[in-house]
């Protein structure tokens, strides 16, 4: 693999990780866990365990966000960042994380729901549907920016 290809892959990985981190730390944690208090990362135990798992999840989310930013800084040091491609990778990462969370954590593992005490269908459609739209839009834009190379 050439140095240029390696930098472009790192550029996309940087955006992807940053997007996953933003989805986890900002959208899921800040809005649904802390702001609305609809759920915690692990709701199958005591409130103390739920808050503790939120803390570990929060740490992981910021770790991957910062990892993405360090990769971005490295790419930017070596070459010019193609911001439209990076933004497409961010959108892809955001959609990927939300889809993974909605399908795996909410539906397969059942470690938490989006919200409790309500009909989940509209929430699941919005969560998973929004994730699919973001993921597909990000992949479309990644493909489109790759052709521009």
C-alpha cells in the first residue's frame, strides 16, 4: 500500500472513530442517558450498576473520539485533509454506532431499551431508521468523494 493510500485510509478511520464517539458520547450519553434519563448502558441490574456502566461507556466513547482526533492530527501533519471525505466518514461512523447500539444492545442483547413504559415501535423505527439513513448517506458520500480522487 502506498503512503498516500495509507493516509487516506487513516483519514477515513479518523472520521469513522470520531463519528462513533460523537454518537456514543454526545447523542446517546448526553441526550438519552443524562439529559432525558431514558436509559443507562446496562439496565438489567441496580441503579448503582447502571450508573457505573454509564461511566465505563462514557470513558470508552471519549477514548474513541480522542483516538479519531489524534489520527486526524497525524494525517493533517502529513498531508492536506480532504474535509468532505472526513465528514462523510464521521457520518458513516455515527450511523454505524447508532445501528450497532439499536440492533445489538437494544434488540439482541436487551441490555437496555431506548425508553421504558411506552410503545417501543416508534422509538425503534426512529432510532434504527435514523441510523440506517445516516450510515447509507455516509457510505454514499464516501464513495462519491473517493471518485473525486
